[in-house]
C-alpha cells in the first residue's frame, strides 16, 4: 500500500536531474522560436474528370452531381489558411469545370450565372473576355433559358470592358432569336438601346422604323413604345405633331 510518508521531498532530487529538466525546457522554447512560422500554400485548380467518368460517378444522379461540382468550384478559392483571388485561378480549368457541371445538368443556370456575374467581374480584361465568350458559346444550346446571361454579358462588355463592338455582337444575337422563343422586349432590342447610348441616333431611327413596319410587334403597348421612341429621336416629327394639336 502506498504511504504518504514514503514520498521524498523535492530537495532530495539530485541537482543533475533539475539541470536536465531545465535544459530540456530551454531547448523546446528555443526550437519554437527559431522554427519558421507555418504557411498555408494554395492548391492549384486542376482539370475535372471526363464527362463519361463524372457520369459514372454520379450513380444515376447527374443533376445532383452537377450542382455539387459548382459548390466545390465556388468554395475552391477559400482553402484552409489561404484565400485565392479569382484572378489567380486558371480560367481554362474554370471553364472546364463550368462545362462539366452543364454537361451533368443541362437545364441548370448556375454555371452561366457564376460565369457572367462572378468570374467575369475580376479586374482582368482577358479573363473577363474569356468568361463572356464562354456564356456566348453556350447560349446557342438553350436560348430560351440562357438569354439572361448573354444580356448580362452585353452589359459587362459595354460598361466594364468599354467594348461597344462586343456588346453589340451579343445584343444582335439576342435580336436574332426566333419570335417563337419568348424573351423580354428589352432584351430582344438591346442593340437599339446600345446604339442610342453610343449617339448613333440616325441608325437607331432607321432600325426602329424597320421594326415598326415589319409587323413583328404583336403587343399594342410595345408598338406604341417604339413609336414614341421614334418621335423622341425625330424632333421634326414631334414638331409637326405639336402643330397639328395647335
């Protein structure tokens, strides 16, 4: 049985043991001071697996896997101990991940939304153009669902890249969508809005006149809107109207 009076007092411990303990503690402190601080290193964004492999991995739930890929991609910039700017990512690989998600979930809009409104917002014109081109190329596969992202791409091209030619290219593709594909009037006629902002009133007047004469405006409200717009751009027409009223 253990007896309390059997414990030896601390003063009975040999001095060399105390020296050994003190040396060990000082060594640990010194090692901690000279050791370089731990640094977090960013993992490089790689390529996704092939579409066939991803389809097998989806276990019959490709839509769910497509959404999970987007969640993973968006979380990639926040790694343990480090935050990666979007502009530092390999945009070729970003595009491939977006494509992989669309292949698994063709009706999903999130990859195009992220491309147009997240990755295209980086302060890097080349990366912005790459994302806008991605949206443009994928638009034709499903215009009825994907027109909002091409319209946004036109806005980014106009106001962020200050590229009127590129903005008009996208807007004119929207204008050429068949009438049976229902999109809002403002999106279908973005080219007229962009031309007016650029000060090309004469061109706008010709195009609006042709639009009115084409008979493609089924809505009376829309027809009246463009007639009023044409009058605003033609002071002589407004003047004649005012004279008739007098």
